[in-house]
């Protein structure tokens, strides 16, 4: 097959195979001929040209399924047309072939029309299915998708750039309020951004000021992380017998509904916000239960791994509200992969809903500059976090698998830690009625694991403390647990150095001595090539969660433990013929 259509043709093997099955072949000049049984007889022309699909693109979601735009053309360009196909939740492809048949009949010889039309109908169906299998992200506008070696978040760091007929709402321009294409996101490093914003002081001051604000932000982090960690489907864990509330929702409530909406926009909304109208909820994506349109509601099927705000005319939701049941049903079926946030003046009393109150949060809503600062910092931070998650998931390009493994397994390892520091029976009871909050703790812990590798590591302990203090206030003293016991990795590191450096057999990779220059201070010397991995083995031997190399080095530098060269960017120096990390003994926590 050699033609101008060849470069754009989709499903070439399918088309050729279907034609061959009925003894048709495509000639070099693009005609379709019928192969005769008699080799002495000339093969008759069955069609003046062959036809193929050139584009399969997402168009929109409706109640009946997702709509795809299909473009097809003939090799000689006599036919250039398109149609729409519907894909339902079971993956069945449907389209009206009548109009398609009428458009392609003129190039088919009458004798072979019936058979070739049957072949083309089968080709169109199989080709669309193949494209969906090859590109599962086609049916979604945002969310996590995997290839052979890594994950990427569609609309943030993976797009369908060739989609000339994309969905009307143009998801990429709505994500992060249209900042995805700006220089702020594409050219500003985390270090530069932290310097500009005093380490994102506006955002973190708000998060640390009230546990309710932190809970809202954590739900947003949880939405981004859930499918990355577990997949969206039914959550199962042997340590958690009752997982019915795993797909929980958030309710942000307060007497002042304007305050509720402003905080929702600031801390949970990853899409567009009407310019300067912080108390307005845009309906381009978000939902109003009072004026809900079925097609608009089911368009949410095309979104994944993001919060969606839900409002209503009287600003009050109840457990019996139909929209809550509707969302829960679609999520349980696996049709919706979004995370609902109900905005209300009253809390919602339901096991699968976590309530956050805005009444105690201090926020000057008239200070528009401060509001912009908070939201800009949130957008940049979430964007950087998503890019980090993508980077560590790439097992081919990112050699240190520790961060990815930590985040993927954190739910399970956190339960193990809880049972070490609490009675197992109490943990089981607590998880039975606080599973949503536990899952949010796990998400916040993973986020802090990421922060440890950034200039924002100073906030990690504070965030966890505020969250746990807030959560324990919700429980009476008899039911509260000791959550996330703090691990002193620096103390463990010095114990590791003291134990291993005493053994002569280890002196090829760890030893102690005095610096050859200056004050000749006492130091430990740890191999830059092997030392980190030895420390990780030590932690694993004691059944302690491991930390990434980046977090390890950040800890040593932030605590002024690691002696750095006077010039250059290297973390190591040459001693006794090998490159080592030079660790100051006087910095030992016990000394």
C-alpha cells in the first residue's frame, strides 16, 4: 500500500486483513481489486480508491456515552467527510452507517458494493476500538494515564495537541485558571518561585492557621493522588475490613456562604474562577444541583482525579439530597472518577462525607491581592507536585524508585505504623468510622514526602501536627489515636554511622577520622556511591519507612550536618581516594 493516505491512515492492518479475508487487495495506485481464482484471468477493479479513517478524537460526554469525532477520506481525495460515534460504559461503539454508506458508494463498483460496505462498517468499528485501546486517555479530558514505563496527567503534562476539534470547554485553558501555558509554569523553577513568594507564605499561613483550611487542601491532594496510588476501582485492603466509605466526598459549610465559596475556590478549585469574583462558582465544569442538566452532569465522566464543586439554590444539602445519591451511585459504578465538594450552610450527616467548617477561618475577602497570592501559590504548587509524581513514576529515566514506592504503598505502611503505636483493636475500630480521614492523612503524608525534596520542607512537620490536632479534636479522648509518630531520621542516621563505622570490614565505604584542613574537625566519611543504599538497608532492617536520596541529602544540608565543598555544586568530596559525604560528628543529636 503506497499512497498519500498512507501517512494518516489509522487501522491499516485491520483494513488490509478484512479485505484479504474476502480476496480483495489494494493496488499500488490505490484501487481495490478482486482477486480471481483463475490466475490467467485479469483481477477486476472493485473500487476506484480505498477509504480510511484519519482522525479519532474526543468530542464530548453525554448521558448515553462519550461522543467521538471520526474523520475519513479516500486515497484520491474524492471523499473527505466525518461522522460521530458513541462509546458507552461497556466499550460498545455505535454510529449511523447509513450516511457513511451513501458517501462512499460512488467509488465502489455496483457488483461489489454490498460486500465492501459490510467490510468498511467492520473496519470503522474495529479501527475506533483499536484507537481507544492504544490511547485510553482519548475519552478523558484530564487525569492520570499510564504507558509502559510512567504516568502522566492529561491536560497538565500530557495533551492531545492534534485535537483540532476538541471539546467546547477546552479543558487545558480551564485547568489552573488558564496558567498552564504561561511562563510562570513553564520557565520558573521551584527555587525561584519560593524566593519570589517568601516560600509561599500566603498559602501556608492559611493552611496552618486552621485545621479546616488544611482539610480542604488535603482533599484536593487526595483527589490527585487516589488513582495514582490505587486505581479508582473498588478499594480493598486486608487490614481494613470495611472499605465502604473509601470513595468519600467533602462538604465545606459555614453560616457565611460567600466565605464558603471563596475558600472552595482558593483551596479546592483546580479549574477556572470568574475574574475577581472569588465568591462565584463557574458552571463551565462545576455543578448546580438546582438547575442540573443531565448532559452537563454526565460530562463529568470525561474528568478524572480532580475535585468538582457542587452548589444549590438554597445553599443547603442533606443526606437525602438527590444529587448526593446521584454522585455516589455513579462513583460506585466506576463511571465518575471525580471528587465532589458540596458547598452548604449546614454540615451533611453521612458516613461517606467529611465536613469542614469555615466559620473559624480568618480571611480578609476584601484583600484581592492576598487572595490572588494564595491561589497563584496553590496552582503553582499543585502543578509542580503533579510533575514530580510523573517524574518519579518513570522507572526508565528516574533511577531512584524509593519515592514512587513510598507513595504507592503508603496506605498499607501507615496502617502498620498505627498498629505499632496503638492497640490493634482500637485501630480497627477507629478505621471503621474514620476511614476517610485516615485516607486523607495518608495523602497528606505523601504530599509532605514530596515537600521534603523542595525548599518548602520546613512546613512538613507543621502540616502534619495541625492536621492531627484538628482530627483528634473531632474525636473524644477515648477514641483518639497516636497518629504518624515522628521519625527522627537524623538520629537514626548517626546511630547507623556509629554502628557501621566500628566494623573494620565496612571501612571501604564508611569510616571516621579528622579533616585534613582547617580546624581538622572529627567527621564520618560515607561513600557517595554506596552509603545511601546502605542506610536504606539499615532502615528496612528495623522496619522503618525509607526516605528518598533527595530527601536524605536535603535533611543533611538543612540540619547543617553535611560539610560542603567551598565551590561547585557537588555534595561529596574526595577522601582516601574515594568520593564521600563528609558528616560533622559534632552535629550528632546525642553529642
